C-alpha cells in the first residue's frame, strides 16, 4: 500500500530534521549535500526538495549554497525550531 501524502509543513519539518541528522547534530554552520538530504527523505522529487529549501532559507532556518542549492546548513534559528518547545512556541519539529 502506498504511503499517504504528507503536508508541506511535515515535509519541511522532515527536511530540517534530515539536515540535523546528516550533520551529526553539530552546531551551525555544519554543511551537508542536498543529494544526501534528498536520499534521507526518500524522495525523487527534486523540485519539492528545492522548494522546501528555499522556504526554509527565506524563514531563516537554513542557509544554502548554489542555485539550485547544492549544500545546506541549519541556522541557529533552525536548530532552535527543532528543539522541544520550538523557537516560535510550537511543538518540536513543526515549523509555522
């Protein structure tokens, strides 16, 4: 049976979590390649990954290098967002 589609917010949360895990939870700026993030997410949809990266960069949760992005790093705000309580008072890993 196919997995149900996830919401954009869930996808973005998964992206940030994947970056955090791939960088070994080291403090920013610790960079990882976008192709590794995409593999970790288990998706072939490059457009969705790039769109989520652009949104996260715009919100100040990620920094990226290249156009299209080839590598990414969490920002301090992105790390705080993933911590219990989140940076904006939301639940951990649930960007608003």
